[in-house]
C-alpha cells in the first residue's frame, strides 16, 4: 500500500518519514528544546548573580562568558537531521539546529557509489552509522552525523528506504 | 555448545608472522566449528575501525599508541572503556590473549576477569630468567597469570618454561602445538638444481636465530664439500655479517642472499633445496622446520628449546648449538642426500595429519569447555591470588586490580549496559551459500543486504 501524501508519518519516537512517488524523506528528531528547566535555572541564576555581585569587578566578565557559552551550546545543538532521496536525481542530507539554521549537502545520483551501514570506533564506544560513498572523494558523507541514531529500527528503515529509491525501480514497502 | 570468543593480541594482520597466522588460522577453524570469533588488535597506521577478513572474521583495530615493534603503550585503564563496549556489544564469554610481549593482551585479560568473563592465554615464545627484560616480563606475566582460567603452550618445553616463570600449577597448563597448512607446502622434486646439493636457510637474520653460527659454518662446509650451495632468505641486522663472510671467502657463486621473502613465496624458495638448516639459539616451537619438512627437505637443526618435540627422528638431524657439531650434522645430512637415504617426498603425507589446524581447533575447544564450567571467583579470592605475587609486588598488584574493579563499577554506572546496542551477527551461512551461487550483480539492482531482521 503506497503512501502518497506529503505528511510526516511518525514511525518511532525518533524517526518519521514523508513519501511521494519517487521521493522519500526520513527525519530523525532529538528531544532538545531551547528553554529547558536547566537553561531557565542557569539564566535566572546568572541574572540574580549579576545584581548581587555588582561590586566585584571581574564578576561581569565571568557571568558574560558563561552566558556566551550557554548561547553557543544552544546554537550548536542539533534539533533534526533529514535525508531526502529522489529517484534518479540524488540524495540530500540536512542538519537543522535549534536556532532554525540548517546545513544541507547534496550528492547527485551519478556520483553516488554506494550507501552503506558500518561500525566506527570512537573513544568510548563503537557506533553504527550510515554513510554515502561519493565518487572520487576520500571522505564518505555520514548521514545523521550528530544524532547517530540506533541501528534498529531507525538506521535500517532509512537504509532500506533510501537504497530502494536509489538502486531499484520499486518503492519500499510502507512500514 | 557455541561460544563467543574474543582473541586479543597486538600482533595481527597486516603484520605477518607466526603469532599472526596462528591467530588467523585458529579463528577460521573455530568459526567453522560454529563459534563466534572476533579479534581485537591495535590500529596499524591508517587501518583503524572495524574490518572483516575472510569468511566474515571481524577484526577491531582499536586506535592506541604504538611504542616499539607493534607493541602498544600500556595505559592500563585507558583500554577499558572501549574493551568493555566491544565485549558487551558482541556478548563475549571467553577472552583469549596471545603472546606475552603484547600489552593489549595483558590488559584485556585483566579487564575481562574484572568483568566476570573467562580468560585464557597462549604463549608462543621462550624466555630467559637472567637479563633485565626477562625479569620484568616475567613479573608482569606473573601478574596476568595469577588470575587466569587456563594457559596454553605450544610445546612441553614451553610449558616447563611458563610454569617456572609464572609460578603456575602445571594442571592449569595445556600443550597444544602449532600447526601448518600442509597443502601450501607441497614438495616438488624437479625444482632443485641437480648438479648441486642446496641448503636453504629462511629466518630473520638476528642474533637469536643463531646467525653467528651460520656465518662460522658456511665457509667450512663450502670448503669441505665442493658441490654444495646455500640459499639464504630473510632480512635483519645480521645481514651485513653474512655479506662480509661472503666477500672474505669469495663465495659469491655458492651463497645466495635473496632478501626478505613474503609468506606466499616461502614454498617456492624451499623447494629449490634439499636440506633446510635452522641454527636458532632458542625456540619454543619451530614452525619453520615443519614447513620445510612438508616441502620435502631434510632438516638440520640445533637441539634447543622445543625443537626435539617437533619432527620424527628420520626427518631431522640434530646438533648442539656449536660450530663443530653443526658442521658434522650438515655433512651427515649431505651424505644422506647423496646416498638417498631419506625419502623426503613422503614427509608431507606424514605431517599432514600430525599438524593440522583442525586438530588444534578441536583441542582448543576442549580447553574452552573446561574453563566455561569453572566458577567465577569472588573478588576477595582474586585479591588473595594477586597478593601472593611477591612481597612488594603483591601489594601493588592488588591496588591495580582494586582500582580496575572500581573503574568498572564507574563505567557500569556512566555507560549502562542497556544503552549499548548489540552488534549484528555475521550471516556465515548466507555468505557461504552466496559465494557458490551465481555471480554478483552489478550496481543497478539492489545488492543483497548483509543485515537480517
């Protein structure tokens, strides 16, 4: 049964997908928000501190730098990561941050060598990741690079969906 | 019942050598018997991460710092988080470490025991007791082997050596010799030069392998027997001595130095000769002489270490590691070849069944059966064992081990077990049946996925 509407269908807590004929997009969300309890607590603490420590000369530098650090962390937190696969056109990988800023990277169909799932050793752990091998490039393009979702069912569903878009003529079964 | 085994060693592919091929062959045979085997080793240059070798053998190349000749820098606790992660995701039951020189092996055994797994150790070399490096290595070995379930040695001499070094009870040590793939070393009687009797030497050209003895005996033998040639393969610091000897006695046409020989070329070098000469000063189990005998050569060797246990009497001539005795033994071998006393072409048949990897894997599996039925000792018992290592050393070892335990509790709290995702088992059966079926399709069709649901 094909899903043709352009709505975001949730599959699991993290993954949802959108499909049209010849097009598939998989979206992985994280549960990050701008204003969480800790953020509100820190900001109000900073606000209170800036009044109580008015006399100390270096206090405003410390408070200022903590505030800058907090903003920088919030700006670089990833809200969503998407992969959009269009048959015979290519694959686009997009990262959306909390501030609304998004970075996207497109690889055209003729330059895609393969789409793989492999394991990588980081300092603490071994993680699964999905990647696109691009022709004549040393580095692969890692999909869901910051969120690194688990293998079942997120990566496998996205992997199968994108591969069937790119490398076969039939659409993936709707999950 | 199938086990999940983790082999740990510093020495593995792409390094080539005895330990490496032992690991590879043993892992292949064990996985053919139905167990799951993974290998953990350190990263070689750019080669880091997870790689798959033949038949789906999974190798983890863990990025660590290498200090000397492929041995890692021993940060005792630095390896723990990644090791724990790998062991949990692959559901490992048994940790099997190889080679006393490998610090990764010692660390893995320590952490494996702390986590409650069974551990096993295989030693591939002999050690002295007198010089500084031996004393330190022996103490370290005592530390690792205080708390281990079983030890495997490659010969009875090696067993005596290990038992003395690490003060173990001999009941906990098994002897499982190395093996050779006999079909890779088939003899070829037509390849040798019929006008000469050729003596082949293939080894690393280092002091330990008796190169000084070789330098001394070659001129004497060449003087005594005019129709004898030498082929010397391999490379190392003593090559200069051999070349100087060649210059001094003007033996350029009688002695050939072919440089380092790759493992797949060894057979082609061996079949050019009729005699194989091994002059090692110490050897736990010399696999080179087994390879030479399989290839149809008569072996002459120094009677050291585990060498007397390896070959039957009619295939080998022994000598003391002295110049005169070696000259006598080589002369005797030359006479035997000239009067065609031994039948070297039959050696391969005889050795094929005696030294097979299938046999080694069966015996290793029996060791695993033995250790999996033993019970895990409680923490106090482990501390007691480490304490008995020595007056000062015991206390230090206990501290190291206790800190390791605390670190483990910390890791269990910070990186909980449930959060670690299990690895996908490699579909061996699918891979093997796929290999034999029709040829691999090209890119426009969907490639068969290696991931099952």
